[in-house]
C-alpha cells in the first residue's frame, strides 16, 4: 500500500482514487461509503486514512487567483505552498508566514493547524478567509471567516468534508535574511526566552537537548532594506558567519549566512525544488502556553538522556493566539516543541508516555498530524472547544462519511 512521504506510515484504505477536478471529488463522494481526503501525505498517523476510499486531492491545483483590492488569493486545496508562494511573489504579493517545508499542501496544512514561527504570527490557518468544500451531500459548500461554523471548520482535520479550495489573506511582497547564532546557554535562554523568540520575524531554536546549550538559534529577519543591520550576538551567543545552519548546507536548504532574498526563499527551511528534510523520519509536536515555556522546556530537558539516542533534531518555535477551535494556539500564545525522530517507531512509542507526562502539567496540545499518545479524554482536557467542533462535524455529516477510527478514538467524531 502507499505510504506517507517519509515512508513511516502505510495507508490501509480499500482504495485510493485521484481527483483532478471538483467534479471528480463530487462523483466519488456520491458513490457512497466512507471517504476521506489525502493530500501531499505529510501526516505521520492514520488521521487521513479511512476504511473506504481515499481521495487524493494533490491533483487539485492550478492557477492562483489574486484579488488585489481584497488582498486575497484563492488556491486549489492540493496546491503546495511553494507553488503558491512563487505565484504570489511573481505578482508582487506574499503570505504572512510559511512552514519549514514548502512541499505541504495548503488544504492539508491548514486543516491540521500547521505553522511557521514568530511571536506575532498565527498558524498558517489564520490566513484562511474562506473554505470551499464538498460535503456529505456531494454538493459544494462555502464557509467564510466570521460565519458561525468557520471557527470549527478552519482547523477541521478532514472531519466534515473534502476541501477543494481556500481563499487566503495576502500582503505585498517583502525580502528577508537568515542568520544563525550558535550555542546559546540554556540558563540565559530560559531567563529571557522572549529575547530569543522576538529576535526576528520568525525564530527557531534547534536543540538535541544538550544539558548546557541550545545548539542553534535560526533567525529570519524581515527587511525594509537589504542593508538593515542585525545583531552580532544574542544573549552572548555569536552570529555564525558561515553558510551552514543546523540542517546543514546542502542544496535542499534555503540560504542562510545573512544573504538577503525574497520571502518565499527565506521563511521555509527547505527549498521547494529539492527533496525535503531528512527522509525516513517520525515527527511529534506539542503546543504549550507561552507563559509556561521555561518550565515546560526544563521538563523536557530532564529527559534529554532518554531523548537523544532517538532524535534527529528538536525545534522550538512560537505562534500567536487565535480563535480557531481546534488550533494548537486557540486562545493562547504558544511555544511549540517539535521532535524529528529517527525511524525507530517502537522506541519512539515507548518514550512518548514519559514525554507527555512531563508536559501534561502545562496543558500541552499535540499537533493533529504528528505521532502522539493522547486519547479522547486527554484531548478534551486541553481543547476546550473540542466537543463544540465535534457537534458541528456531526451536524454536517450525520452518517459519518468523513469519519474514521482515528477521529473517533480522539473524540473528534462520535463512535460508530
């Protein structure tokens, strides 16, 4: 059977059907039976799987329609962020943020609350102005920001229909640079974490949970002019002048070393025209209220000896609060603690209970598309609007066409 992009999850659906038009999606939905959308396959769990038909919507792509007056762009759900970004830049426009991988689809990324980084920036879904989807009746529906169901459907985890297009907020294009600061001490970082996370437009801390230092702070600075100055040190850590960052200097990594360039070649960590990330890997991620960030990070640091043998990198990012019910940043500014694991599923699964127990006192919320050990009760405790979102999904899809075992186990859909 086909696998996710990293080769670490194998889909179990009875069949996978490719859709290249909205009419294809409608036809498949009207055939009956369980159905679910499958995008660029960047989830690491059974979240997008089904006992019935998977509808591969990666073929739903095409022209990016820009409304300059409204400052919006309408894109097909299967379009990858890198494609959208290039089309916008070519016409003088930009997005507010991007994830580390521009290879992810707009539909899948926004449906799972995926994000970039930046103290003042919401997750990628906060740019969504309108959602167009095929519902359980096989008809096309549109829900817009401000309408009653929007807060439930924006991060809708595929639980209510198949998204075919989204309208996104855009802004005038801009330039940025990337600089790396090496070996910030944990003591200095935790005494003034905001000094790091607010040091640029988007900031990522890379660590393998060394007891003394954070190996790299990756700062993306939005530029008014290419010669805008940046600090030579952060909390005593020097700016690295080489062109190599924590992810190496390969041709798949966007250019660091302070070289100015267009936003879409600086906000992601990886280039859209190259293979992403490391390959065979497992990912885990938790959203923690920023007010608890030092304590939460110390709790993870205490597990460093258990974590390091199975870890490629951890990345620490931030996002601003939003009002989207199933977002990891719902009603709270967050620090986001990410783990890219080696392809060691048994070892990672064995480690997760200890890691999640350490983060439990801080109300950690898992990323919907990444590996975690939460059950329905756990999620209900940390997602105050989960039951409200489930009620919307059940109303729009009373027969459970878009439900699956994963959604039911997590309390996102009612058991069947």
